[in-house]
């Protein structure tokens, strides 16, 4: 049984939605993790800056954290804006009591816009009580310098890559198992020198130091105003990756790339420092699971052709009992010939299937077609048509075009494409028969074609439709947007060929 990875985020709320808990939850959702939250502070802010902060009482923070850990639990705890020394004391106590396996600490002290988010007196509490419990600390350069200053190990700002590595090493001595020193405040040139003009920097180097080894992560220096919440987002992405089982280097590398693309694909919101794009690699299906065909048949590019197929003049003639009998007999012969190719197509689908359940499902449909053809022969006999006569009749152009199109899709493309080519026939006949069977305008008594309608609402055919539909519904949940569009085009083309088949039946075998 698949289990969801849980991350408890203890941080402040950003009313603008770009950073804090709001950004954390979007990042975790984008990574497929379940987010629990404990709010340490509420901010009134927008892209221009923080206007006010309300600090949540530490005892209420305690209640939030305990409520989450005692029930759902957490694989990783991510810490952000902690608001007060009292809250830090509470968090340190709880982390030890619950033996949380991994802690990601983003030492949020100053916002992107320059607002103080952690009182100076709380810095010591964070340094002495939380750093020893931290799996990975993610300070930027100003935060790293502030922590060292608080520890009495004040150092100068680095002016080259070597200085940044040394800074990361010094921070690691304060207690965390690993440090990711973020280099966004210090863009470098191609030769890893400090750029005198930040706008001319070409590289950002983040340094991961695990106590023994420094690993460098280089990214392009991006000139963008949309960097609000980058620190929160990076730390939450690391937390999600660690929760998912990645080792530290892979967790950090993936998170760095996530934020990099988030900045590149951001859109401007607000007048100041806007948020990054947290969903650049996330695709939301345009349909609810199990509702693919409902979505397809409701699309404007499908509605018209589907209506032409399911409400064709030939179909309406059967429902009202007015279809000329000779036209129906000609259709029956071609339908028999088509069913032979339809069975071949489903046999091909069974061959192309990747799982035993899909193989069996296609095989079941072939067996259903065999039973349907036996009924078809008996039904045709009632119209004076023998099996030999039908088999000796040449296929019409419409029959050949449609059946060979399906086989061609099956030969040249994959299993899913073949299923989409088969779907209009399988699902469409069921939909047509159901509509006619329940329709108020359908002639029942004395209708020559009533038995045809009954055949396609019978349990056997209904079950075949259910199996075929369920197969497609299951697989369509996992395709890309572009692939889905390709498959829908196949569905539309097959539906157009179904219309030609009705046209052939209505107007004669020359079609």
C-alpha cells in the first residue's frame, strides 16, 4: 500500500501568499507530500513589504504541533519564521520529545523586503537549542553572519568562493548535521569571483557542507523581481525530497533546480517582489479520475461530431422504425464484416497490452465479439441473410476505411492509441442503444429494429463497455497533456469514420 509522505511545517503565515506557510504548502503539494502546519505568526504584508506581525502565543503553537504529531505524525519537520524565543523553546522541547527523524531549518530572520522577522534576543535561542537538532540548516549569507556574530565568532563577509566554503564550515560547527549556504546574495562571475556589479553576475553558487565534504550547486544568476519566498520554497522542497527518501545531495540538488525554474517561469504579481511559480512541473488533469470520457464528450471539438454519430439519421430511423429494411440489411452485412476486423483489433490490443489485467480485458472483449457475431448471424437470418452470403459480400469503402484505420493505429502506435481508436464503436453503440431504449419517441411495439436496440443494452454488451471504459479511464490518468490531445484526435477521427459507416448504411454500399 502506497503511503503519503508527511511534512510538518512550523512557520509564519504570509497574507500575500508568496512566502511562509502558504508557499510551503504549495511546494509540498507540488512534490506529492502531505503538509501539516503550525502557525507561529500572522503577517500583514504584500509584495512591497511587511506591514505588521502578530505573534501567536507559544503555548498555542505547542498545541498545534502536538495535535499534528500525536495523530498524523511527520517524516520531516520544516521550520521557518519562529517569531519569538518562547516559541523556539517550545519547538525544541517538542522535537526532542517526539524524536522527529529529520528537521530542515530555514533561519528566517529578515524578509526579502528587509523587515525583521525574528527578534534579536531569539537568535541565541535558535542557535543554541535548535541547531543541534537540525538535519540541514539553510541560511543565506546575512543570516549565516548573524548566527556567527551571536556565537561570538564574528567573521567578515566572504569575497570569493573559498570564503563562502569557509563560512559554511564555520556555521556547521554550531551544531547542524549539514549546512546549505545560499549564495543568492553574492552573485559570482564565471571564474567564481565576486561580481562588483551584482547585475553583471552570471552564477549563483549554493554550498552544501555535511561536516566533511563541500558540494557546490551552480545555477544561472537570474535578474528577476520575483524572488519573494525563495528561501521558504527551497527549504520546503528539501524537506519534501528528504521525506521521499532522497539522500542529502540529491534532495538539495533537486530543490535548487525546483526554485531555479520557479523563478524563471514566474509571472508578475503585485508592484514589488512577487512570488515564484511553484507549479511549473505539476500538471493538473482537466478531468476528475474516472471521468475522462465525460470530459472528452463535453469538449467543443468533440461534441458536434459525437452528436452526428449518436443521433445520425440512420440511428433515428431505427428508433422510430422508419428506416428502409433494405438499408438495414445492407448495414447488417457490413457490420458483420466490420466485427471480424474489430475482433482482430482487440486481439492486437491484447498483444500490445503491458499488464495481465489489460491482456485479459482485451481478450474478454474478443470473446464478447464472438458471442455478438453468433447473435448477429441469427439476427441476420431473420432478415433472410445467411452467414455464407455475408462472408462472400465485398466490404464497402466505408467499412474498409474504418476497420483498417483502427488496425493501422494499432500497428503504428501503442496500446493506448489503439484503445482510443476502438472506443467510439464500443462506447458509442452502448450510448445509442441506451438512449433509444429509454427514449419517449422510440417505437417499441412493432418496431423491426427493437431487437437490435435490446442487443446493445443487454448485460453482456454493457459489461464489455464497462471493461473497455474502465481500461481507458485508468490509463488516461497518467498521460501528458500533449499525448492526451493526440489521443483525442484519434478518437475524433474514428468517430468521423463511424459517421461514414452510418452514411453507407443509409445511402447504399457505394459509400
